[in-house]
C-alpha cells in the first residue's frame, strides 16, 4: 500500500518553535517529527510515499532528499496555492494509482497499529476509513459520530462545548479508495473533514471510523509538544530514541527519564531531569537545573533554573535566572542574569530580558499580548488588570482594525472606558476607523452594529473589578465560534498589524444611540398600526439597559414608573440587555423561560406564524406551536434557516425589544401579564449541574444512546415520562449542565435530581 504524508503545515500555534520551519520539521528527539512518521510507515512495510508540501518546501526536501537514507522512496508534490487536505491528495492521484492508499498527517506524533487499521478497512469495504481516538476536551479537533458498528453518522469540525456529544475525534489518518476522491475537483481547494467526507455521507457512501490501538497526539501547540515529549520518555508512544543519543558525562546528576543528544555539554554539579530533553549543541552550566523541559541547542547558565519550558536554538538563560513552566524562548532569545520569565510567557527570537528583569507577558511580533479565550455565549470575562488588560484590548483592537470600521463602546465604569479606548487605539493603529459610540449597554451596541452594518463591534462593560467584553458581527449577533477561534489564535500568535503613520485610522463618533435604539424597538415591536390601549408598567431604576427599556416603552405609549411595585407589571432588562425578566401585576415573578414561551406564542398568533428558539429553551414552546399550527425552529438543530430567522426576530434575544413586544400584545388585547402567563402550558424549569470524573463528551455520548434522547445540534434533549431534560457540557469546567422541565416545580426538581444521579452513574460506568 502506498501512502501520502500531508506536510504543508505552517504550525502557527507552535510559534516561536516553528518560526522559520514548516510544522512537520519541528525537532523531536534529534530528528524532525516527519522523520518519526516515516519510521512508523517503514515499520509496517510502507516504503513508497508521496509528500505534499506548501510552506517552505525546501526545508523538507533538503533534509530527506529522495528518502534513500530512511529506506523509503519519497515523491514530493508542492502546492503553489493552498489546496486543503483533500485537494493536496488529489494532486497525487497519478502517483497513487487505482489501489486503496493511506493518508497520514506529517505533524502528529503517533504509533497507531496500521496493520489492524488496514484489516478493519478491508473487512467493511468502505470508501473511506478513519482512524479515531478519544479526547476528553475535543474542541481543537474534528468530532466524528459513529454507530455501534463503526459506521460514521456525521462530523463536527472544531466544535463548541454545546456540540460535544462524543469523545471520538479525527486523527487525520485515513485509508481511502480511489472512488472517495472522485468528488474532489483538480486544482480546487477541498478539506477532508469539512468538505469531502460530509459530501460522501450525503451521497450515501459508507464511511467507517475505528479506534485504532496505539498512540496519537496532534502537536497543535507548545503544551501538546511537551506532552508528546513526556509521553515518549514514559514509553507511552514507540519512537526511535536511540538515533542521535549521546553519552552522559560523569559528575552530572541525571534524573530519569531523560534524553541527552550528541555534542551536549553538561558541567559537573548540574542537574538534568526528570523529563528533560537536551538536543544537539545544548549547554548546561554548574549548579543549573533543567527539568521537564526541552533544550534545542540552547544554553543554561550557572545556577539558573528551567522548569517545564522550551528553549529554541541558541537561546540563552544566564546566571541564576529562572524560566517557569509553559514558557517558550525563541531562537537567540536572551534572559539576563537573575531575570525571571513567568509561566506561559513566549519570547520571539532575539528578544532580551535585562539583568534582574521580569517577563510577565509574551513578547511577540505585535507587542506584548496574552491569550484571549471566549466563554459560552461569546463573552470574554475576567478581572480588570489581570485577565482583561489594556495590553489585551490594544492587541484585540489591532486584530479587529483589519476589518476597517469597528464599533467601540463601553458602560458602567471608568475602567471599562479605559479598556474600550485601548481597543479603539488598537483599531486606529491597524489603520481601521474606531466608531466610538454612546451606546449605554451591550444590547445597544449590538443594535448599532446591525443598524449601521458595522463589520465588527466591541463593547466593554464593567461589574466592580471585573469586565465583560462582547464582540458583534454586522448582524448584531455574537461572533460565531470560527471567528472567535480566529481572534484567539491571532492574539496568541501576535498577528495584529500596525499601519504606518500616514495610514493610522481616525476616530469617529456616533451619538444618540439610546434614543434611536429605543425608538426602533418601540416601532418594530408593535403588532398593529392601530392605536394600542395604554399599559402601565414598572421599570427598575438601575442599569443602562433599563434606561433604554423605559425610553422604549414610553415611546410605545406605555405609562412607565421607575422602580418596583405591585398593581402593574414590572419588566427588567438584565445580562447586558439580552435577557428579560418580569413580575406580573400581583408581584409574582415570571422567569425568562416563561417569557420566551410567551414571546413564541405572540409570534405564532400575532406575528409571522413561525418562531425560533435556542436549543435549551423549554419544550413547552413545542406545545404552543402545535396549538397554533405554527412552525418552531431551534438554533443549532435547524441550521442556517434558524439562524436567519433569529436575526429577524430581535425580541427573542433582546430584552428591550422583548418587553415592547409583550406590551404591544397587552395593549392590543387588553390582557394582563398574569393572564397571558396563565394561558401558557403549565411548566416549570429547574437548573442543575453534575461534576464529572471522565470526559464531558464521553458522558454526553452515553446520554445520547438513550432512545428517548434527541440531539439538538448543541446539547441533547431527553424525554423522561411527561417531562424533558436538556443536557449540555459546561464550557468552563468538567461538568454537564441540566435543565429539567415538568408540569410543576416539584416535579421538575425531582426530575433534575433523578437525572443528576443518572449522569453520575453514566460517568462512573464510562
């Protein structure tokens, strides 16, 4: 069997380790990672190999040549333009012929049992077989859903936690038939996971996925690289560790396991290990300690300490300096005497930390940045000055500035204003135009983004010492997960651009957002052109969201009193203006869940006859849809159609529009809020959580095996008797979130408790 190795990757997330080299050429135990892949293929008798190249191809061809030294025959295929994984293989089809062939990624570390993989493939006669492995946190991979016989049911590329219902991920190791490649056009860009495999499934072809024995680890970032090193030293993966190994000099304390290469200088009195890898040309002076680290030809001075770090070629750590876990020093980076590099800091090549200095933030091509991580709901949360800093916002603005115009707003504190202005400065530095606005709350910022069709907008709000940063697209909705990932990666890699002085962007100002936002909410939410009965309401005095809400209801003709009381309904806009809560005329609270179902009824009865809800929203809305013979879509489950309708119905996700919509119904019919709520199907919801020992995807997959379970695209909904349970992974911790729904509060509480116990049992079993 012939093989194709995909070796065109740039390895941007591995920087600075991969600066100046393609990712498959990353050094690992004295040879490039690609060399270990060739070793694996040779062990299983594969010697005729095609290698696809794109980024710095000469680095590969110069090292491996025709493959004779490796006992292989290598044929190279260089892509002038990116073709994607499947497009690159398509270019090799004349070389591969008519027989089934193997595809392997050139930048992963693995020792999968290829003989068993081939046998499994031949036993099912599938057009494509995929080697799978389990990952407890699979967000950086492609999920593969299979049935009990190994037949593939679907794919989810780079999922959010809400989409995780299995731990099985795509390793990028395939056996393909010639037929599988027929759908790939010559010279066209095409990816296996995102394009070709879903097309084959849609055409009814059989694709199989197998958990193949052995080790596999995508060397996605520097943390994964160190994990591969540790696993190899522990014997978890079979690699050739003899080639390039050098002697161990006397007088050196070596704490196993370790790997020491040739031409390594170790002074008496130094300590190396455990889990240390010292590549060719490395130097460790007297009294220095190097543990759980990789030196790729770097030097560590007298009395210095390096723990859990990666030091690239010719990096130097001088006398009594300290490099902490997770740090990465680029080529020729210099750490002065008694200086400190904090955990997780990356220094690009030739960066210098002076004597006695301290590097607490990464220093990359775009300046000092720290990684940005979005939480569920598309929000960046953190303490001001720690997780959310001026430097972070400046770098974020520089990335967003590449879009041209960028909305910039803030509320609720001087710290939020500082952070917002920093983002605006970053936008201008990148040559973009910061549109600084007076939006009083995040939902107003989202409305502005949609109204003005601003390519991207950022809004910073403050809550005491913490900040929340929201970023919206031109549709006024949070950025989707691929866009969030792009920003996260751009910050990590320091990709933000800086314009020359002549092209620095100019600040512009947009005012009057509150009144315009309130006026549109009042106008769009009306159900009729005829005059409405006046509705008297309470609106709390606190928060910019409620200022807008009061203005919008007043514009509708409502009689608005500020504060809280009884005798008339109370509406409150919370969570930045994206969640509505209410109390009826008697002071009885009406939950956000009940208001969503009420809004669904209004839309089906008085609106367009169809509505859309999040995946987690109550199942009672389905009963409402049935009673009005309307159509109810779910986000995630119903694809782009649901997403488009979601944009058209702002009262389903904007508290100001929602309150106006409810009041429009009350003004049209004369009903009280209590009566409207009473006419809904009887239901109550209770929320809970279950901490897990095993992986979230594993337990979600077990829960979905229940015949009563239905995948919602994000999370799963399970019918339990007359009630429902919605389960979704928690994006922040090793746990599953539960929403139990039943006809009464007591029944919902009991159902929540029962399902918590069931999930714990599944967790223990898995």
